[in-house]
């Protein structure tokens, strides 16, 4: 198994567990988004501003590759598309939509994984990683689906992502108050040994119905500098780099709208949740930060233009390349250069019939017609279409 960490480094980290670290900012300064200071500046983002191209991949309808609607996500690479679902094993397709294989088995056996598994990959070394949340073990497969040596992180994790340079970022399982001496995020290697850690103060969410504490699950996604971490306990966005650092990359100042540790107080959750920002998410590209959240039961979209550090109110990205669907960038991506979205056939057909794909002010009108013909050829029982966007 490829490993870029030298022997001296391995000896060092085998005895080193950094239980708390102070994040260092990117030079020259940390970028900021302040919600209360954003005026009603509005900016329309066209797809051609951020993307080289867009593709539509209808996924083969195969008896071993049926895709439902339960939390289905698609993760693109340069050659393959991986589809994960919370209640079905990981699937692999090529860019013609052909089903290639299923990784592992779904269940509770020693080499099986279960509900709401976490998945990542290192295509350069042809490794697929699937976290069995019950055991904390990361199962490893090659692209042919063969089992490789598993990874046992030194601390049990509930979520993870491959960073690069044989390093991973993981969220440690915690079931109640977070001890200041503990880390809730760790960087570890393919031997499970911890290299670095980050402590985010606060508590987990307390479930007042079951009278027990519940784990806060973060969001990990690839960015131009590494893997970004949305903790759901802090207004800052952190980045884990392939050098083993954990840095602050964006500070979101929500002021009085900042939820106390993602509504960790049950009384606030019941009575005052509409006063606070919830469902907070970001996507980072070379040119923009895309920032979205829910406030008072309304979803808000903003962009932070990195060229002038100005924030704008935004709508969905306008598809001016081929006139197909408009959308908001999705956090599951490949090296911050390619992201993909699963779209239901019925939803696309309804939009077509409503005339929403009739925009004539586009770069490739012929491809608009080809997209409509593709939709007409598909039935409502077919697998979803994958929309793949190649970023600049």
C-alpha cells in the first residue's frame, strides 16, 4: 500500500497524540463573511463564470444498482462515479453510466457495513474507504472490489474524509459534554495513528425526548487547500491539509443569529429556533465561497467574491452553457474541480414541460436540444441522471 510518510515520521507519530491545537490562519489573512453587514447587493452567477463544462450521465438501471431516494449522493472522480445511499452498499459507475460493481456487503457481519456509512477514496492509489460506524473500523477496497488491509483509528470516529499524502481527517465519537482536554477532530494515517487534533468547545446536542446526548455530525468536503470542516458547533470553517495542519479558512460572523452550538439547548430548540441560523453550509472554489443557511424557515444564499472580499445575495447558478437545470454547488466534489448532483427523472421532466429549459441565451443551443431528447428517452422508473460540473 502506498505510503508517503517516511520511517522517522512514523516513529514520531506513533508516540505523539496532540490532544489540542490552536488553528493557524492562512496567509495573509482569514477571509470573513458577516451576515448582518451584507447589504442588499445582488449578484447573478452564471455557470460559465465558474465552470468549464457540464455533462449529463443517465445511470444504468441494473438489478444490483437500483438507486432510491434515501440520502443518495454521488461522488465524482476523473474516471468514475460513486453512488452512496444510507441503506444500500456503495456503487461504482463509469461516465457512460454503466454499472461496474458494488463494494462490500451491507449488514452486521465482521466485513460488512451498515446504515449511514461514511465513504471516501484515494483514486491515485486506487483505494476505496468505507467506515463501519458500529465498529469504528475503516474497510479498504481496491477498484476491483477486493478487500485490503483495514484501518483502525486510535480513536473511534463517526465521520471521515481522505485528505491526501496518506492522511485522513476524522470526527471523534463523543456522547456527552466535550472535555477541554479531548479532541473532537483528528488527523490520522493509514495505520490509524494520530498525527494532529483539534478541540472545539461546547457540548453535543441533548435529545430531550430520549433524555440522552446525541453526536453532532460535521460535514467534510474537498476544497482548493485540503478538506474543509463544517463543525456545526462553530461559525468558523476549518481546513485540514495534506501537511497535517488544521487551519481556519473562513470566519462567518452571524452575530445575534448564531445558534448556540447548533441549538444544543433543548429549550431553545423547542421555543426559539427560528431566531437562529440553521442548516449552515459552505462550498469553496477558487473564485468564490458559496454560503447557504436557513433562518426563520427561509433558505438564504450568499456568495463571497474572493477577488474583492465582497458579499452578495445570490440565487441559483444560471446555466448559460447549455440551458439545462440551474442549481447551487454541491459539497461532494473531486479535488474542488468537479462536483456532481443526482437529479430525479420526474423532477427534470416536470421542469422541461414547464419550459424552464427553453433559455436561448446560451453558449451551446444544440446541446440544449440534445438534453431534452435525452429526457424524453428516459422513463420515470429509470435511475436518476447525474449532473457533473467541471469547475475552472
